[in-house]
C-alpha cells in the first residue's frame, strides 16, 4: 500500500516539474498596473557621488546589455533594443524612465552581501518584442 502512495506522489511531483519547464527561468511575465512606471510628483536628480556606485555596464538575463550613465546631474539608461532613456530617482537605488515604461531597482551596494551589483529591470514585454501579449510585463535580472 505504501508503495502505491509513494509511486503516486512521485508521478504527481514529476508532472508538476514538467509543467514548470514551459518558461525560461531568466524571465517572468506578470500583469500589473501602469502606476508602477509613474514618475514621482517631485523629480529628484542625483549627484555624481550618489550615482557613481551603480553606474556602469550591466548584463541582462536575456543576454542584452544596459548602461547606466550621467550627463550633468541627469541619469540615463541605454538598454539594447530600446535606446537611451532619461531616468528619475524614486529613491537612491530605484529609478523610472521618462517617456517609456521602464523601472530599475538596484540592490543597495553598501548593504548587499553579493560580490557584484545586481538589479531588476521591469518593462512591458512589447518594448523588446512585438510578440508579447498586451499588458504583460517582463522582468529581467541585471548584474555588473
């Protein structure tokens, strides 16, 4: 009797594991509201020393590249396939783009135990591919 229960549990677990293999582990598509990308009521530019910790070249989990840079006291992100976008800060390590729905959240480099800086980039799927469903969001992991 125990063998039948064990065999049934093993079949159920393998079926659940097979169902999860349909989507790559590097990206997750979720639906969310547009206010996720809304700029703050009062725009906040950062100074060089604040942004110096996080600026540079990042590799996204889908193989694309992203560069964070400054010009004066303005911040920019250049994402391969999208182009250059001006960023505004929601907090010292959280940014949204002006003009396009893009959000970048960077793990605090001063408190992170990771040896490299990591970030989460969220955008509508249609920005990178016309095949994405309407309203679907794409979340990519980035590191440098």
